[in-house]
C-alpha cells in the first residue's frame, strides 16, 4: 500500500497545469483595477498543495504600470449608435510570447484550465482556446467559471472538444488564493470572507499577501457582512489587534442597512478607505424606494467613521436597466441619492441565465449572449425607453458627480447657489436668446 501511495504522489508531481484567465471583449471594463480570478486562483492553490506544477496566465493583469491595456477590436450597433468594442488585457501576440517563454523552459502543460467570468465574454474565451489548442495540441483543455456553469450547452457548441468541469472548483472553495503564481505581484488582492468560518484563517491569508507586498484588499463575497455579521466583525477585530497596515475597499457588496455604529468604527480602524454601497432594493418598477437606510448609514459613516462628506470616500450604487424599469423613478432615485450620499455610480442590470428574472423575461432579450451585455441595456425597448435615454442617464450621473472645490455639488442643497441652479434648469434660463439681425435699410 505504501508503494502505491508514493507512486501516485510521484505521478502528480509530474503533471503540469496551466491556468488561464483570458482577455475580454467589451465596450467598457468596469472595476478594471480590481479584477482578479479568485476561483481560478483557488484551483491553483489546491493543485499546488497536491504536488502539481502550476503556471498562471492572468490576461487582465497589467504587464506594466497599473492600467489594464486595451486595443480597439470592432464596433457594436445599438439602435442608431456605433459603440467601440475593445480587447482588454494581453494581446494575442503577448500571449504567444508567454507561450514561447514556457517552451524555452521546456515546460508544456498536460492540462489547461480556462475560466470565463461573464457569459457575454465567451468570444474571447473561444479565441483563447483556439490559440492554446494550436500551441499545445496534446494538452487537455478544461473550461470552468460562470460561462461554463450557466451556459453549458452554448459552451459545448462553441468550444468543441473542451471539457466542462466544475468539480475541482467546488473542491477548492475553501482554499486561500496563492498570489505566488503571479510573475508580477498584483497591487491588490481579493479575499473571500466566507471561505472559512475562522477569522484567524482569513487574517492569516491577508498577512501572507502583505508579506508578498500587497497592501490593498477587498472582500469579494456577494454580500458583506453576509448572514454572519459576527464573523466579519471578528476579522476586523483581528486586523485591528494585529495593527495591519492595509487599505480596504467595499466594492458594491455592502448594504447600507447592515451599517451600525459599532461596525462603522471597526471598519474605519481596520483600514476601510473607500465604500461603494450596494443597491439592495427589490426590483419593483413602481417603487421609488425608501432611502432612510442611506440617510442613517451616511450619518454613521460621517459621524463615527470619519469619512469626508461629498467626496469619493462613499458612493451609492444605483441599479439601472432592469426589466419593467420606470426611468422617471430611477432619475429621482439617482438625484436623491446624490444629495444624500454625495457620489453615485450606475450599475447596469446584467441578465443572468438560470435565474427567475431571466426566465421570466428571456423572450425580450436578444438570443446572442454577447448582446445580452448589461452595458448595452438589452431591456431598453421593453421598458419603453431607448439606448439614448440610458446614455442621458449616464450623463446625468456624471453631472451629479461633478465637483466644486474638491467636493461634489449638491443640486438639491438649501444654499442660494443650488437654488439658483435648480431655477435655471427648470426655467431653461441657460439657453442663449436668439439674436435677430435686421437688414441695414430697416435699422
């Protein structure tokens, strides 16, 4: 028995695994600085523990500087608009160069794990698979991630010969991500708060990443604090107790309803410097929404957290483009939140295959996955609106975020300037009067 076990271990050590998070095709890459394929990195951690040789291509990781590179790919037609679509991340030439580096080392993968984090990013995943299949024809290719999980039939049709497998991803869910897989250390790291119930385990992971030079962190769970607020507070307490010098960001998964005086104080002491508040209202097209939770939450953040009012310290996320949306109500909500919170950020509703909402309204969506991209507002027509209406909404958000003396201007404020601006907008006094030039003979 001992001999068989040692042979198995020797065999796994000979296996070489290449992990790939592909570049993406999109009209815009939101949260570009904070993209990280946590699921793929967890798989990498598990494989390293089991003795496999593992390499990583994270094609959205900047090769130099802090910006994700982009190059014009083509354009997308939406109504009367032509929108530029971009290739974000490593170019195909750069990926070829990385492959050549591996071949010079005589390192060839036995298995290639590819992830695709959005269903509408499938085209770049297809192109990536074609490239690695051509360069490593003997390697098995396994696809995981959101696209493979939610659209398996589509994936099997478009990526023939690729195996869909979520088994190893499920086994890796409790793993800490191993950033040593990166050749160039990221400036930022995502962490999964609920991968472990032990606050000590979560903080140990953060400390390991600090030792690698990382100083910015965010919890990537769908919701924080989540169903167990005490766990989140325990992690914050341990960060404070250990005096860890880090910056934390809440990237749109913190509900204003979850804020308490005690939690706000701990968040600030632990290192939270930027907070994007989640829009957790029910998708009710006739509801303008009760904003009292935001009023109470902002009061707590300003009074007990020391955050600066009307700066980018705090931003309210506003969901737009969902089916049966009343745009007038959305405009009102956006304007009122800009008044209460000081900064607003539009979040296009993303149709997710398999959900109740998707199944209910699927017939109103274009059949092509790439056209179901929320940034194209696929429900606009169903909502009695146009793509131009949503562009106007985007411009309104930009106006509401405009700054006056380093802080956003409060258009609903009580001061005289705000009142004059509102009067000017309502009465269109900003429009120049038409000058009529009379002929010389009549002067």
